[in-house]
C-alpha cells in the first residue's frame, strides 16, 4: 500500500480500552477516517506512524517521531511516541503542543495504541494544503557522461554515474535542488532510480523532510571488474566514531540491476534518536537544500582510486572538545614534573590541536617487556562515549592487562591513526609489536601497514561477528550452514584444507557474489585461526580479546570533571593487582602433581598463573601417545594423538642435535608455552630439562625486573639498550622513594650510590 491510498484503504483493529471509540467522520470530499483511540492495533510501528501521519494530514497538522523506549532485557524497541510537529519549545515555531499518540508492542507482536492526547494549543490548517509525501512515478532521465577532475591527483576520469555508482557531489553541488523537488517522497523497497546520484538526492530530500541528515556509507564492488554494485546511505548518527553519533540503524541501500537501474533492496526507517521536523530545520538553518549541501562540500575533495571516486576531507575537524586540551595539558605538565619518564604529544593540523597521545614512565617500561603483543582498545567506537579514548594494552607476565599508552582520537581518519601509532613508536624508543589486535576498518589497516610494516594485524572479533550478522543474514540462523561455516574456520589445520572447505561452502550456498565473504577471504590471514596461531599473541583467545583495562571505571558518559580522577583510579587498581600477583609468585610455592623434573623446573621460573597453564599441558600429555613416523638425519617426526581418540592428532618435529622442537598445533608460537604434544615427545626422548629458549622471559617471575638470562631474546642492540635504560630507571625510582623516607635512609642511600659509581668506574 502506498501513502497516496492510505486515507481510503487503511484497516485497523480495535481492542476494548478505557477511551471512548469515535466512529468514522465523513469529510466534505467524501473520504472517511478513523479517529485514534486507545486499543487500535497495528502490524508494526511504521504502520502506526503512517496511520497517524494520514490522520494528521486530514486534521491539518504535521507530526514528528518522538521518544522511543527499549527493553531492558534485549534492547529492542517496545514503545514509540509520535507527536505534533509543534511539540516542545526548541524553536520559535513550536508552541509546546501536547498532542501525541503512544504505541506499545504487545506480547502478540502487534503494536497497540496505549496513550493519546488529541487537543492542540494552536490553530489547525484545514485548507487541504498539508498532504502526505507522495513518491513520484516519474521516470528519471539517464544522466550524461561527466568529466571529473581530481584536485589531488590531477587524473581526469570519464564516468557514466548511472553505470559506475559514483556519487558525484561536485555535480550535485552545482545543481539547483529545492526542498519542494519532485524527488520528495518516502523510500520503500523496489523503488527504482536511474543513477546513484538520483538515489542520493532522493534520500537526502527525504531526510531533510523527516528531520535528520545523511552520510554516504559503505559501497560494494564486483569481484569481476571492480565496478560498484551496491551503495548504502545512512543516518548521520550511524556508528559510534564520534560523541554525536548514537549508533542509529536507519539506512537505505541501493543495488545495481542491469545496466542503468538502481533499486532499493534494503531499508530501515527506525531511528534511535529524536527527529526534527522540516519546519524546524528551515527555521534553524534558514538554508535551502543547495546552500546546506554546498557548505558541506567546502572541506571535501574527490579523488580517483581503483576506478571509483572517494571523498577525502581537506580540512580536518576535531571531535575532542576544546576544554579537554586545556585540562589534559595541565595534567600532563604536572605528571611530567613528578615522573621524568612521562611522555606526551599533541598533533597540530593547520594551527589546531587534533589527536593527543601520552604514556607514563611505568607504561614505557612495561612496553620493553610486554610490548610484543598490543591490543588497540577503541571501545568508544561501539558506544556513545563522551570522549574518544583509545588505549594500547598489553599482557603482562600474570596474563593481566597492562597499559602501554593512551590517546584521544580527534577524527576517524587515516591521518589520525597514523599519527597516534607514530607517537607510540617514539614513546617506546622505536619498539614495534610483533602482533596487534585492532579494528578491521580500512584506515586502521592502512595506518598499521605504514607504521608497523612487519606486525601481524589481527581483527577485533566483535567487529567480525557484527559483520557476519549484517552480511550473512538468514544464513546464520540455518543450523547446517552455521555448522559448516564454523567448522571451516575453526577446524582447518592447513591452508589447503581451509581453501577446499571454503570453496565447497561458497559453491553449496551460491555465495560467489557475496562481496563481504570475498573480501574476508582475501584478508583471511587477519582473522582465521589457522593463520593467526603462527604468530605470538600472548595466548589471547582467537575468538576473544584481552580484558578491558579500564573496565567499569570509565563509563561511556563520564564527564570531563571526573575523567582524570577515574582514569588514575583505574591505573592504580590494575597496578595494585599486579603487585599482589608479584608477591604471590615470589612468596608461595605452587602444588606439584608429578615428580617430573620439567614440572619442578618450571615451578621455579614461571609466575603462578603461567605455571598453571604449563602444568595443565604437562598433565594432559600423559593421556597421549607418540609414534615415530619419519626420520630425516637428526630430525624425527612423531604423530601424537590422544589415547582412544584418533581424530585429535598433531605432528611434532624433534631435532636431537640441538633439541629444537615444533608442533603442528602452534601453541608455543601463539602462546609462548610448550604444548602437551611437544612435552610428550620430550618424555619419549627422556629430556629432563626444557631448553631455555622455550621458557620465554616475559612469562617468568623476574620478567619486569630486567634479570636477563638470555641476551639473545632481547632482539637487537637498540632493544637491549632501551631495556637496560628502563630497567635501571624503574629500579632507580624505587630506590629514590625508599631513600627519601628519612634523613638516615637518605645518608645511607647516598653512600651506596657513591660506592656504586666508584665500582662502575673501576669496571672501565
């Protein structure tokens, strides 16, 4: 049903309720209507909105979408308010009109009108000039080919936007598009356009009428020729990359069909924020569509990449409030006077402060020992945080999160992330991580590739899961597909095995044209466990991430006045937990379950937490058998499998000449602790002591105290120099605190320093 026929064909159901049901009234033009009353039922919230819009049109007023209410259980929308457009007092045209209806979702899934107020405090327009938006059935003309000159690249590109799907904003900027354009109407599935430009203009006009703004979202390309096959236009409040964004789910997606048609194939009209009426927008801005559009393009350029055109900001804006810079810089200067190792940097762009990075001396010291694996925590992008705080988090020798630096991200751009990563490298004396867990977004991928070229980037699992639900849709609810999909990803042991299973899955369910799956296959080394296990990730589970460092201390809506206090509390809490584990590891002896000398050896070296991981693998090894299957010189290969379970098997290679050992499960490479399969072969070969190279210094009790048993494990001379500097500095800080406690301690500490200096001079 379209809205043009709504007044004649709307069907509603009634339920008994406290309000009096008013019968249909006959209008002068012969049309009848049903006045709203408590108990009216609708199939959806959209149907209720359409009904109230029709009623309002016939009565002589306009409506806005008001508040919504969500379930505390699953967050789904359970109630909505639709109000007169003059409700409230935010603009001069609003008079605080109390008229509204509220619909509520019942147990049956129907939406029931629960509350109503029909009285208005202003005159109604009964002239018939107010009418619902009607989608024109006009056939859109095919636009002529255009020439776009990129100011950034100097490349001229001749494109027919009807075919390419390029959104030519410069062309739109030049066109005269008035609010009362013939493109006005309401989107629906199946609506056709002659070009992506036409679709964007339509959705922009619709958004302006409804009271929200739009952004250009994702695009999808053909795997055959790279041409654009689909585009999304989203509400400007979609996502969480900026405090003003609230994760709104409203969008319209168009898909190319044939050679010159674009069709709306997906659509969501649900907003999770209040909309402004078109009257309010014009009153507030006093701008035409063209004027607002042009102003929005002042800081944008078009440039050509991979045959398409993309938008790039010329002048970047910061999403960090100006007050934050003053407060943070004052705090940084105070901390720097207290901590000589405190580092901070501020990005400046065209004279404006942008991103900010900082790390205290303890974080910089921790990076020398635990900076091999880094988690870039950008939780602010998933929630409505008031401040875009990103934290660099590592894993210490107790498997606890350890802070390696923080940043405020000014804007969601490649420039911002590149600058932040470079600042982190400078703060950490040039150290780069072996691996990093960060979001999948292209600008983050590009920044990591540029600043950390040898680092293995692993995608955040929450983002992959969200994209799966978005791009696989109903397939994820099919038990057979879900089982085969998860088996292919998590059970594949070799690259050829994964490729084969993936190909079968794609073919069986006809997913050859699924752009997202094709892209994920191309980036499989960043998320498929088979490829991740070969890199050290400090044992962070493949399907999970490290524990949040700031936990419940920093909530999404923490105000500026409380931010620094709560930030410091979180740091002190985590460092106190680390001190407790240090004390336990040095002052308690773990319970041994065997007389195996390997268990005794590791109990003396590992922290309690890591020893328990090793001990579990050792105990499990007794449930396995190993069969020698191949010998090549000094290297023997064993097939190790669980007793009574032939399906669980791994291959272990052992070199008797140098005691090198490796297992196909890759646990040591991924976690830094020998697996049960390798330990079984050690038992077979009667190895009584684990070689030092298989006991990582980072997992030992002395990890953060700089007691180096194996200099080779420290990397190059630059890494060793940085490690020695930070170890001595950390010890010196503790020494100074103890020596300054009293005058007697000060004298003793000073004498010891002088004696130590003389000894160092004699060493030369």
